[in-house]
C-alpha cells in the first residue's frame, strides 16, 4: 500500500469524494466517504468505473509505455518539451505538490518527479496501469485513475498543475480546464498545451469521425505497417500527397514514436483545436494573473491563481 508515499501523504488531507465532495478516508481495500466507496486495484485507486471515451489511450499507453520517456530513451527530448510547454524549472517544482492532469504513460510525470516534486498523476484511461509500474519505486509519485472533469481533490490542493496534450481530448476543452483551476492553491500556477487550429490539426480533426469507426486495434495495426513504409518511401510522390491529405508523424524521434504519434493523432474520440487567443481568454475568464505563453508553441499558456487577502 502507498501510505508512506510522499505524494500521497501530501495530497491525503485534500482527498474528497468526486461525486459528493465529502472527505475520503483510506480503508483496507479502498477509499470511503459517507456516501460512496472507491476500490484500490493493483495498488491504484479507482475513482471511475471504466475508461469511458478514452479507450484508444488505454491501448496506446500500455503498448508504448516506454516510447516517449527520457529514462528509457536516454535523451532529454521530453524534458525539452516539458520546459517549453510549461515554463517550469527544477527550482520551482522541487518539494511542490504537483498535479499531472492526464498522466498517460508518465512522460512528463517522470521529469517533474526527477526534479523533486511530489507528483499526483491522474488519468481516465487504463494508462495508469503502465505509469503505476514505471513509478512503483519512485516514492514521490502517486497514480490514480480519475476523471479530470470530476477529480477527488478539494479546492486549493496543488502548488502547480500541468496538462499537456490532454484537455483537447475531453468533451469540452474549456470546461475541463476551468474545472482544474479551483484545485490550485492561491499563488499556484497552471500550465497547459492544447492542439492549435493550424492546418495539420484541422485536417486531423476532419478525419476523426471516420477513423473512430475503425476498431482501435485495427487502426493501430495499420499504423504499424504504414508509418515505417512511408518513412522508407519519403520521396515517393504518392507518399508526399498522402502526408498532406492525412498528416502522419515524422518527428525525428524514432519510428516507434512516429507510429505512436500517428495513432494518437486520429484515434481519440475528441480532438479539439483552438486558437492562442481563445486559450488566453480561458485564463483571463478564470481570473488568473501573470498569464503568458512560455514559448513559441502556439497554444501553450501559463497563469497564476490570485493570492487571497
């Protein structure tokens, strides 16, 4: 059990029933409130009963549980993106209580926890199975299966929140962002990145209703064949045409990453695209201050919750 886990100890006083917001208490086989009970399965608290609309991610991250993590890649490609997309530094996160909203396989949780943060990683999908194994020996990481739109934490829980490449896969990107903001402590900072409304992402969005009709495993099998084929035939005029009509990944981070990213780009149920001005507006409407874009990634935005006087 995780009673001695540093991240759990830090978040335990703030745990609430996601349905009723009553305090939660840890018992032998789960968390209980006056109105409900939530099981712990394979050492992972389950605050939801299924992976609902994110089943494609359950397949994705349990298949590619190591593909994007720097500790397995032996590089700093994810750390570089984490810095650019959040503006966070090791000095800021060390000792802080941090929420990774949409932990997946743990690509960015790995970085924040190596920097010394106490990281609570949540995901609606069964990706929690892979991230829980990856971080089982990291005492400052606590993984839970939960819905970002209805999390089991009281207002004012976290020093920092980040959600990178996740919120646009919810039924309502803006609404789900707004549900994260109250979880910040006064003076706490939230950073997000969502898909921009640039041509490639707009084209992807148009394909989603069609690809969604294909069973996830069939589409993934096609990606495993097509992406290596396309990489071997980059100069073929038909492949160049396909890359415009059906943009596929060619990031220079290895063929497994490109297979993963091509699958990721078209398989989710929801695929929101947003303008930088739109995302900045969400932060302003939520009353956040010190709002900025930490890099030239178009729809990366960060902001601070006002201090209470």
